[in-house]
C-alpha cells in the first residue's frame, strides 16, 4: 500500500530524492538526513505500515527482509565487528516523527545505555 501523504512512501517510490544505499522489492535503505553516528541509515518496507504497533503475523517475511538487510549493510559497510544499534521508535513520545515503519541502523561509534 502507498500513502500519498507519507514522505517515506515517496522516497521508496523515487518521488523524493534520497541517498539510497540499498533497495529491493521489499526494502529500501537510505542515509538519515540528520545522522546520529558515523553510519546512520534508515531501513523501511516499501509497503506502508505506520509503526511497529500496526504489524501483524503476516508481516513476518517483511521483517525478516528488514533485519537481514540491516545485517548485510552493517557487514558491507564494515561496522559489524564493533557492534551497532538497530532500533525503531513507536509513537511520538518515543520520538517517531514519520509514521511509516522504519528502523535506524547506527554504527561506527560507541553507544551509551540507556539511550535517553
């Protein structure tokens, strides 16, 4: 499903330019415009899903694609050895500002816990 009001749907469709580093039939990965680490990518499903709260059991294959793509990108970009963070925010209180499911893949520096 495509949401004509969603900026990430438009990026996935090629309607808004972005620094895309990976794409296939299910997943698009692109550089975050406000990076919080030396490597900061956003991974999205092509199909519009507002957030993790809207996932169903049928979304399992899409999630496998997102997670395996994140692992591949971390390896390909060379920050898998030291560790990385793969996180999604759910709702405005958690910091979700674009309501299209997306995961942040961050690497290339040490991270603190709790994240804050």
